[in-house]
């Protein structure tokens, strides 16, 4: 949802936006091919029509960690294939948004985690955090380990914030501001009119623009790309 919102806003701002989800699980079979609702949602948001084997080089059936899903299907994940696809898409677009899966220590293949792919692609990182109880620990750990790996952390976005937040949800943003050592880029609220499955965007574009400091993201990318 966050990646799609960013794609919509950047597209409206005049950027040629591409998207990538290197490994996606939980796909369904359609006419002899795997189809991912997440991938189609992202592609539609950015208005591109890149080949799906570049957008998502590995599509797997079971909604599990990539290493586990690939093992069940006897698929060997080759990181070089992902890097080649990334390079091809990066050359086509002004901005390429790469969406991970599950978190930095989700295994993609044996002894190779999502954080290793972030390092291999040399991309800056936006940490998307859930709003509720437990997010302080998860988010601070993600930011800390990323910095130790010398990954450029652009900031944190809290996603799916409730209309009537709990006490934990109300207090967590201030704690993350104090301790994450990365900017809190914004808080994206729950949007009932938005659906990945039905490919509905509702007010996602306007809400992303209003809720997330996209300018800070772009300024960061411009500085680091010089």
C-alpha cells in the first residue's frame, strides 16, 4: 500500500516511475502463469507496463517466506537474475520503487536474507512499520541492523493507522521519533476504500501526499545520487 501510494504521488508529480517486487509469494495460477495481485496493483499505480518477469523475477504459489515457498516448488532462486532485472528497470525509469517482503530478515534462499538483497542492490531503505504494540522493537531493530550494514535509511513510515487508535498506537510515533535515528516520514491511515485485490486506489494518492513527506524522500534521493 505504501509503495503504491508513493508511486501514485511521484507519477502525478511528473516522474517516470517503475516498480519491482523481486520475490513474491502467494500467487495464483491464471492461464498457465502465476499472477500476483500485489504486483498488478503496483504496476497499475505507476502506470508502467514492464514485463512481469522483470518486475518480479520469482513468483511463487504458497504465501510463505520466499526460501520456504521456493523449496516447496523446487525453485532455485538466483540473486544474479534479480540484480539483472533491477538494472534493466532502473535504466528505464526516473525512479524505481523496490518493495520487499516481510522484513529485513525474511530468508530469500538458504543463508541469504532480504537485507542482503538491499545491500546487493545498493538502494536506500524506507522502513514501513505497523502502528500497534510491538512495532517499537521491530522498527528500532530494523533501523539499527540496517545502519550496521551501512544501508542508507531514508526514514520510517507507519502504515494502516486506525481511525480510533489504541494507547500504544497513539504513543508509538513519538517513541519512534526519539529513538529510530531516522526521520518519521509520515503516518498513513487505514483507508477503507482501498483494495489490492479489487485494484481500488480510492483516496490513496491524496492521502499519501497529505500524510507522507514525499519531498524529503526525493531530496534524499537527489543528494545520494550526485
